[in-house]
C-alpha cells in the first residue's frame, strides 16, 4: 500500500509533494466546542514536512470559513470555551468532482481544488451522521473515517444497538421513545422505565459527549430527564443500567481493522456517571487507566467485541467502541460506537493507540493513508453498465 506522500507525488494533486489535508471542525451541533478541542490537537500534530493543513471551520449557523492561523484561534477559543464567529473568508464545497483543468469561476472559493483529503472532526449532527460524508462522496474527495452508511448507523443509537444485537453482540436492554409517544400516551415512558428497572439512563438518540443524558434513579426524576433529552432529539433512549466498570477500545483500519489495547474510565464519586461535566469541565471528574488493568482474557474479549462491532456496523477508517461491564467482568456489553471519536487532550482514541505503539503523528499518517486507500478502491468501481459486454 502506498503512503500519503507517495500518493501526492504520483497523482499530481496540487503539484506539490505535500498532502493538503482539509481539517473541518466546529459545525451545527451541540458538540461544537468539543470539535474545536479535537481540531486543535489534530492540526498541531500533523507533520508540516509532509502535510499542508487547510483549516475549515463551520459556524453554528452553518457558514464555512477558512482560517490562516488556526492554532492561535483554536487555542483561544478552547481556553475561553468560545465558538466560531462569522469573521473569516467564506469557502464552499461543490457537490461534484473537479477535473484537473477545470478553472470555472465558481471554483475560486471552492475547497474541491484546495484539498486532497478531508479530515472531518465534526462531532454530532451535520458531521458525524453521514451528512458531510455524503457531500464529500459527491465531490469525489477522499475523507477520513467511516462512509455514509456507517456514519449514519454510528450516530443512531437505537439502530446501532439493534444491529449489534442481531450480530450476536450483547447490548444492555433498552426502549425507544418518540416525542409524539409521550404526547399520545403520557404513561408509556414510566412503564418502559419500570420494566427495565431503576436506575435507568435517559439520553438523546443521536448525540454524543453525554449531552442531554441523565441517570434516573426513580420515577419522580423521569419527567425532567425526558424533557432535557428531548431538547436535543425527537427520539430518546431509556437504557437499563450496568453498574460496574467502563472501558473503551480504539479501532483502526478498512477491510482488516485492528484494535488497540482497551482503556478504563474511572469516574469520580462526585458524579453518578461519565457526564459532560466529568469529561470536560472538571479536571478531576474522571481518571483513566491507559491501558486498563485487566487479565489477558478480558483484554482479548474486549478487542474481539470491538472488531466485531466495527464490522457489524459497516465501519471503516476509525471508531472508538465503548463498553459497560459488571464489576466481575462476567457481563460485557457494547455501549455505543463513535465514528468520529474525540482527539482532545483527554480523549481515549489517540491515547489508546499511543500505548499500543502508534503515537498521534503516526496515527494521523495511517488515517490519511486509509482514506486514500478507500478512495482508490471505490474509484476503480464501474459506474456504467453496457448490457451484453
């Protein structure tokens, strides 16, 4: 398999010997701020001798902009917990492949001719859910991470869990609730939660970073938890709790994926679960055992389940698989799969690869290579059919 630099030299992209990587961050999502943190870490880690980073931010209003000094901007925004403002030159991405000699006026501000490969770091809606992946497919641009189908499945927790269960991979018991269900049958949610047994977790179906998620210990707390979750999604999950331990495992690859050593999340006793506050706001909210202190058999089992989930959900490139386990490890469940995992300073995905022998700069090399590899394979497929030939 050719590496990223060899690809640039032999395809003539940009006419230079560097790969132009379009790092796309921000976005129309409740996870906008987390995306900025991931982008800061990724842009800083790209080797400038091998890559030219094209920094593209999307505001909460959906405006695409290019940034000339992204590290300075992102560092300030992360420290101030700010968000992208409409203050930079606008760019766009046209939904059509560009020929090498195409110099149409519409291309002057288009990313189609400015980047060789895209690295979406858009956590949550309009980025992790297959939407931008579909746009990049139409534009004919290689991109890091799973494709349209895998991204959409990875974002939809209910569909994801059903597919995992169908593949024989254990998930906790759960119920799916639509906002219209609550209006038509006010007692339905209480019945579902009671059947699962308290405590239960209530969470938006298609969102990450534990935003809108609550641990509900009694029926009296259920209404407020549902109201919070329905602020972010029209579909909500009610899940049975698994009291014990939490693990995460990173997966990397296309047709032959590999799993990292697993890590463990240890939440401070001040928090009921691994919440947004314990993840991002309280520096003492959680600690991480990287790698997890586990017997070899448990390590092998978690890695096996991570790869099984990756394949069952039609993923490629990268994903982080999160697990819930009983304290004695007799029961291990896949909690969810994240198709654009965090790359922040505390994020497990890069840290687990680092302890598995792949530091962040080399991990980024590998992710770019995988994106280009997949693009070449798909570009070789026929898009026309001539009967009789």
